[in-house]
């Protein structure tokens, strides 16, 4: 009789962390748990007007412990004894300043409330000037150090955020020994790491965000960074040269964390990676099929055999890295900086009057808050229903989806969103339809860039909250892109991908492909393009491109 072999996948999103306990033999979910970051929910350490978004490491630690223990409690019996492996994915680039022991500065005396000592969330764009300086600086070198990140460095990434942090806070700069991605720190924490120099850095984060490349023998040389700004002098020596794919063990659970979680010190912990990359594995990615993780933003992942990528450099994307998704394949990343965030912005705009309910003297605050939450929950579904009844027309309202800048193609986080064609008949459903079209056109621009650069896109795989919850937008995406989109049936697909990697590092499966085949849960919906909309959406898309060029120039 085969004994139970369980694995845990932990997925850190922008607003919450979720853990899943999975039967590694068949991919069955035994239990799951979600924890909303309490400090983040209060809006602490953030300033949206300045594009500052920071997260406290305590949110991550509390969520890690709470969700894993909750999963084990829900599973009951001897579930904890059956756990063999644990792997983690996170948002990125979401780095933090650490001391020599690898401890985030926000967990050290004097820095507990300092935003610069906290994790700089992926969508923090305070480093736009630093990114621009990196792009200009790179042109001065014979070697193109940006060649594997699409030729453009983004303010969402590792070095721009580090330089911005060092410039912004002298005390943090003095205390900062090294700079660490969230996905690298959690495995280090779980395995009892106490020396930043010994931390295993993931190939995924290093290649896509930190300019690590096999061709360079690691990171660009110190001269590249120190000549940009003396504040960066010596940093490469305190970072890393070697990187590891996510099918490699980072170690086993430390005695402290084994006790905190109720697990064994024999549990193997995998090297970490980004959410979309592990999510692509959880969503059963295939070569040349674009996996779209659709949440607050989108992160688009495509894999191609290394031999077929020889000599190809894809312009304007978020990197191409050997082994960043599946070892032995090139992982290509693109995405949109605002997707679900675009709809959330419009919802909050419409709901602004509701904010006064809680201070109303007509009804008590508790009733007002309950009513507000009920109404908020109905806005997007009702907008989608009403918008779906509208005809697809050539000259209706038109929008640009750069509400949080543009990630790809051709990163530029200084760009803004736009809505045009407004008239007195432009009601909420019509504007929402324009915003939905804009996000779908943004997705099409990514597909078009891949195809133009010689990378075929054979199909789409939808993952994440928007993919699961919005048939209206998924049908529109199929229509605008002119290709079917399959929706993965697993609710926490990124966490499932992490669990698949956990099964590999625990030795249950020899390869990631074997884990995908055994643990994949398939698809529960597929949207096919309506051929009658092909020409009109192509016309609308050309309008979108023209409007985007106007916005860039103004």
C-alpha cells in the first residue's frame, strides 16, 4: 500500500498569501488557506500618489505560519507526518534590504516602521528615474547587459529599486549589507539561514530582474554599477554569482520552523521563484502556449526549447532566461502593469459616494459598512452584465490601459492611462467596456510582439482571479486576440505550481514535467473567438495603437 505523500505550495500575492496542501500522487487538494496581510490592508507604508508600495516582512511571516497550520488543521489525522516537501512563489521583483545575517532591516531595532527597510512591492514605481539612468548608462558599454531583459530596464525591477532605496535613506544605505528578493528570502528563513552570503538565489528572479546571465558569468561587473552611482560600489560581491532553478533544494526545515509549523525537520524546502512562473507550471504550460496569470496585473509566461531559441533576442519583454520556468527550456516573460487594478480603479471611482455612508447619521456605522461591502461586491458583476449587452462598435469609447504604466511591450512606467470618445451618453457600462477592451488590446500587443519577433503563440492559458471570475472579459480576450483561451480549473494555480516543484525537490518525481503530468488538474472552461467580431476588433485595436502613440508623445 502506497503511503500518503503530501506537499505544500505557498503562493504570496499582492494582497494575501495562500497555502495549499496537495496529495503529490494525483494533485488533489487536501486543504487550502488564505491570509490577508493586515498591515497592507490598513494601507500602511504606502503612498499611491507617489507610487510607493511597501510590505512589512511580518505580514509575510504571520501569513506563512497561519496558512500552513490552518491547512494541517483542516486536513486532520496524520497529515503533517505525510508532508515531504514545501516550495514558495512570490510576487516580483519585490526585494528588501537585509543585514549580514540575511535578516530584513524592518525586523531589526530602529527600522521597524521605516518603509525603506521593507519589501519594495513589484508595483512600486518610485525608481522610475533610476531605471531611466540604468537604460542610458547601459548604452555606454560594449557589452549589452540589457540584451536578455528585452533591452529596457524597468523601475519595477531589482537594481532600480536598490539604487532608489540607497539614495532615499542614508541610514538604510549604511545598514544594508545585501539586497534580496522575497522569493529567495522565504526559503532562507524556513531553512534557518543566518548568513546572507550563503543564501541560494533563484534563477528565475536573478535572470528576469537582476541582469544575471550565463553569458556574463553571473551579474554585470562591479564597474557597470559603481560607475552609475558610487552607492552601488561593491554590491555585486555581496550578492551572488551562482543561481539555482526551482527544482533544486534550498535545504530542510529548521528545527525552529518545524516546531512552529508542526512539521518534521525532514521536510525539503525548494528554491523559490516568482508566482507567474510557478503558476505557469501549475497551469500545465506547453511550449509556445502563453500562460496568462491574471490578477491585479498580468504576468505572461511562454516556454520554448532552448535549441529553438538559439540566436533570438526578444525586444521589449521582461526577459528570457534558461530554466526560469522549466529546467532545460527558455522562459520568456511579459505582462501588463494593471489588469484587475484597472477594473478596481473604476469600481472605486464609482463607489466614492459610498465612503460617506459610514459617517452618515441616518444609519449606524456597522449597518452602513455592511451595506457598502454588499454594494461594492456587486459593481463589477453588474457592469460586466450590462456591458455585455452593448454592441461592438467602431467608434464607441476607447481607452488605454496604462493606469500603472506599461510593463510590456517596451517598459515605461511613466506612462498614464487614457479614455477618449466620451460624450453625454457615456454611461458607466460603456466606459467599463472601453476599459475591458483596453486590457484585452494590451494583451494582444504582447502576443503581436512575440509573433513579430519570431516566437509563435499557439494558444492561451488563463490563470488567476480574473480568468476564473469574469467570463465577459475572457470572451472578449478570445475575440480580440482571435484565438481560444483555456481556463485552468484549479483555484490556487500558482500555489499548485509551487506544490509541483515541492514534489520534485522532495524526490517524489524526477522532473517538473513528470510532476505536471501526475498532478495537473486540467481545464474547466474554454472560450472560442467569435469570428463576426474579427474585423471590427482589428479596427478598434488599430485605434488603440494610434491613441497609445499619441499618449506617449504627450
